[in-house]
């Protein structure tokens, strides 16, 4: 993509920055990559109240689901320490 735009009435540093800017490749994942679908199995588990409260508080603050967060933590642990 080549634009031959000449910026006018801009401060020199802004004009220089715009003239020297480079296009970077799109590094965002596609929508399909953002939607993770994996087989789930419902279980019953007892979790310390303090830990559960922390997950719920953090999830609420970040508009997330606490169960998904717990699942991600368990998955990360399993991949790092149990999958060999």
C-alpha cells in the first residue's frame, strides 16, 4: 500500500513521523481462532472458598467467566507438568 499524501499544516515532528511510518502485518488472530471449542465434561469439584472468590472477583472485574478461567489454569498446569 503506497500513499503519496503530503501532510500540510502539521507540526514537523508529526509530519516526519507520518512520512516515515511503515505498514505492519496484521498480527491479530482471525475470529475463528478466537472461538475455542473443545470437548468439555461436567464434573463436581470442591475448591477452596478463598480461591473461588478470587476467581469470581477477577472474572467480574474483567467481564469474563470464572469457570473458563479455572479451566484455563488447570489446562496450563496439565500441559506444563503432566503432559510428557
